[in-house]
C-alpha cells in the first residue's frame, strides 16, 4: 500500500483553490476589509467576563466625547483665509493641518502658523502622530527659498518651523534646516525664528549644523515619560532626546521641549521627566498639553487631565528651574509668545514676558 504523499507547500503569492478553501473552512470570516465588520451573530457573550480594574472605562474602541475644557475654535474668518491662501500659493506644508492641531482656527485667525519643511511624509511611525508615514519623495532643494518668501509676506514677529523626520537622508535633512533658518533671517530680519526638530538619530554633526544657523529658540520634544517611549516613540530613545537637548544648550541656544499627558503616564513619572530634562540640559522652556487621539488607529487616550492638574505641573516645572512653562489641555509645542499675546493675563502674562526676554536674547546673540 502506498502512503499518501504529503501536501505540497503553498505559494502565498498564488495559493491554489484547495488551499483557499481549507483556510476559509478554518476561519469562517470575511477576508480583508474592515476588521471590525460583523461576521454573523455571536455564539457566545463574553461581556460579563471582561476584567477591568479601573473605576472608569478606558477609551480603546472609540474616541469618546471630549470634556468641556477641550473645546477648540472652528477654523474660519478673514485672517484664517488670508494665511491659507499664502500657504497654498507657495505650496507649503503646516503641522497645523497635517497633525490636526486643535488650535488651528485660533492661531490662523491671528495670522500665525507652524510651517513644516522637508515634505509631508515622515519616515517614522509614532503611535500618537497623525502625519503620514512612508517613503518620502525626492528632496525639495527650493523649499528654503519658498518658506522665506512666504514668511516675508506674512509679516510676523515670530515664527515656528518644524519638519517630518527624514531618516533616509545621510544628514537627516540638517542642511535644508540650516539653509531655511538662514534664508528666513535674511528675508525677515525683524522676525524671530523658533524651530522644532527631530533627533537626527543622534548624529552630533547634523545637530550642530542646525545649531550653527542660530535660531532664536530651538526645540526637540521629549513627548512622553521614559517608560512609555517604546509604545509612543518606537524609533526614538529617551536618553538620546536628552542628549539632543544637551547639545542645543551647549551651543548657547535658548532650548525648549514639550510633552503630552493622558497617554498612560503616571504623575510621578512626569515629575521625573521634568527633573531629567533640567539635569541633562538646563532647558529654558517646556510645554505640557493633553494628548488627543487623532484616529481609531492611534494610541488610545488613558485619561483626560484636568486644568488644575496642568496648573500643578506648571508650578513644579518652574520650581525645577524652567524659565517658561506653558501647561494646559490645548497647549501644543508650537505655543509661543506671539500666539498668546492677545489673551494672556495674570500668571500667563509672566510667561509672555519671560518668553519675550528669551527671544530678545536669541536675536541679540545672532546679531
């Protein structure tokens, strides 16, 4: 008697009809499409067996309604339209649009925006960020000129420029960064320049290329506490980001960083981060804001942090030596003096005044 021959290996690129039939028999559900699509009535109800040791539900399956203190202004108005037309005409990208910033209506209405250079496709895939991930197009060498030309039309006192990560480039885009800062300084001598950069994979030469362009404020965001980095910033490192901030400060620049709350961190870990940043880099400025889940495919919100808690973190940051701390639910890393001038009072007025001092210091150093 001849033993039956074993099944031949299945080519995953061209499976046979029999192979497909066997797969469907083992897994009777729709293949492809929405993974949450119904595959028929449930045969077993497990809801009562789900273990949850929190008093409140975690926002995993849907983006829940925001609390009252997180209401943002809807984009529109004359100032918004004017700025949008300039950005569109010069074919620029803004992090306001790409990252779905909740403050876009407010900021664009006053004629301020955060310009994003090096394209609109990032080589990294951070769990919180709404900017597209993939392989970027060819490098646009004309971008620094267009950015400077558009900012000259905007006639601002202060601008924030950021970028996607370009890890596929040998310098991470550092030379484009430096050229952009220099051109903006030349075209807009009265405008102070604040830049928010990545970590350049720790390349000290690339980082120094950017520092040597002498922006008035240079920023790199820590984003989250040490424990959360593997989930939130899988292609970044906590210690490497601290080293980047340290090199900024060693170059004699006004140094800034930012973090977000509500993504799974604990309060004591936030305080530890504040101390780590000050010890490592003596950074001048920190921003602290609420994480907002852009889509269902992004990391879920763990908690809504109350404004009183943000106020506590501001006190703790200033006590550790930060000269400026913007801390509140809608605060983002691009919050700066010019954006908030029209609405600051009380303790926030001190923030505005301190920021102006630091900007003036940076401008004097460049000149």
